[in-house]
């Protein structure tokens, strides 16, 4: 069914990534018959990023398998593409997008899905050859080329991506040393107790870890050869992978009048405060009606679902975006899944056996589940997502009791 009144309209999507590509696909699926232009800074068509730190980095999955759609899909669907082209400014007054090459392209509505960019370390030696980070497939290729058995890597930062990279490097037989400023891996996200579980997992697989230390300089002649830390350590290496977080890519919105606060601020319909401008994916700080607050989420699932929601909102199909956020992480033989959202918690409840890494962890706020983290417990996590969405208060002893079916705790369950 075609969308009436929209046939002559021109919709621009800035960001040829998972959120942007999904939005373009959804516009066509929902019947939009106007012009669509998909602009992306990378030379590649939209692809999924999770394999970059897992199967692709390990050499077990070709890049083509990560593509959102085959290359010819966009031509077949009459979606104009500008890959390898960076948008530098959005001008709401004239309704144009200015491009780095000097070009301009007009829009009736625009979706900003520029994602995030890696934070850089601004320390001596940061420009030496062999210092890598991971955001794109080209970044992954650079790391893969250096990942030879017996080579030595220093990994700076141990969040989820850093943890996956460590596991993938060990898969190649690389000697890995991690430098992390906090007490454990994932300390800020999951806390010390659960962070220790990740520490044990990586130590069992041969990763050396240095906590509560930070990097002050890189040294080497032409290429990085050692890392210097604030504690005075000097660690010899063949290459470095930096994973110290990301920041939303909002530069092109300067002087646009669009509100920026830890990303592009949007409502539950993915709409900004400026008419005709929408945002989705890693760059969007969206209002979540389930939690009653704003949040910016850097997950695969969010990129897809919010890209779909934004496309429908652009077409006037206003449905609040209220998904329970979810993502997964594969590290060695351990599958970890995370559902919900939290920045703090009152109580942490464990269901199962954490020593065997077969457990579900509930992060509680005011007696309600804010987040669930599952270790090799896919079924329990899926059932817990219904409890998160229901926002019901649950007794800790009930959550700990494995004889209780979590589905039975959802209001109206039989």
C-alpha cells in the first residue's frame, strides 16, 4: 500500500549503518513511494557491527554475511546511495544537507543516524603505527592482519567490546594484556561482583589483566613497541587495541537548533525539537515511555528497531518506541545477554550458579527489575524481559527460587 501524499517527497537518511539502512528498508516496506537518499561516510553499504569483534575478527564469518542487504538491493528498491560521502551540516532553514565534497542535497524530512565514534587517547605516541581501535570493518581488518599466533597485544579498556576483542585475539593465539582503570572488567556497567566473573573467565583463557592503572604514553620507533602506564609499568607489544568508549556523532547538527544532550534529543517518536528532523540509533538520546526517562543506547537491537520506528514516524504512523533494550556478547564458550536499562541499582539478585556461569542476575530498583544479565541462560532472560516490561515489584526470594517459572510472575499470567 502506497503512502498517499508522500509520492513527491524526498527523505534523506544520514548514516548508512544498521539504523539508517533499516529505516530506508522500512520506508519502502511501509509503502513510501517518494525519493529516498542514503548517505554514509563509509564506502560500504549498511552492515551489522556485532560480528566485527566476534566471528569476523576471528576469521569465521565473511563480511558479506554481515551486510544488511545484498549490494544490489538499494538499486532495485530505488534507494539512492552515497557511500563514502560525509555529511557535514544540516540546514533546517533551507532544508538541505551539506556534504564534505561541497555538494548539497535537499530534503523534506531527514533522519540522522550518524551513530557514534570512538574516543581517542590524546597522549604521547598516540599516532604511532600499530595503534588500532574498532568501529568499522576496515578497523577489524587492520586488527586481523596483526593477529598472529604468538604476537603480543595490549588492550586498553575492558567494556563489552574490549572483552569480545580479547576473546577473539586469544582465539588467534595472540598474547593479550589488558589495562583497565577500574577494579574489574565492565565495572561501571555491571559492578564489581559481576565484573569479577568476567575477570575469571578471561584469566582462565590466558588474558593478563592490570586493573586500576591507565596508559600515559606509547613508545616505539615508527611503530608502537611498548605501553607506559601511570603505575610505571612498561609493557612490550606488537600492537595495541584501544577501547575507551564512544561519543555520539552530532557535529553536523551544530547551529541547526536541534537540542543536543548526550546525543540528539528525541521523543518517543524519534522526533527532534525541529520540524522534519528525526534521529535513531547510537546517536539518539530518546525518551523511553517504559522507564519514564531519556536514554542513549548503543545496541544492535536498538539500531534495528529504532530505525524501523523512526521510518514509521516520518510517515505519520506515530507509535511510541518502547522496546525493552537487549543485546548479547559471546566470549569464549560463554554467552552473555543483557536486557533492560540501568545506571544504578539498589540490590543485585542472582538466580542459578554463578561459579558455573549458569545464572541470571537481576539489577533491582525500588523492588522492580531494571536490568537482567544472563550467563548461558537464554530462556530465563527472555522470560525476564516480560517482567521488566510489566514494571512489577517482585520479592528477591521469588526471583532466586529456580522452581518458580518467571512467566508466572507477569500480571495476568495463567
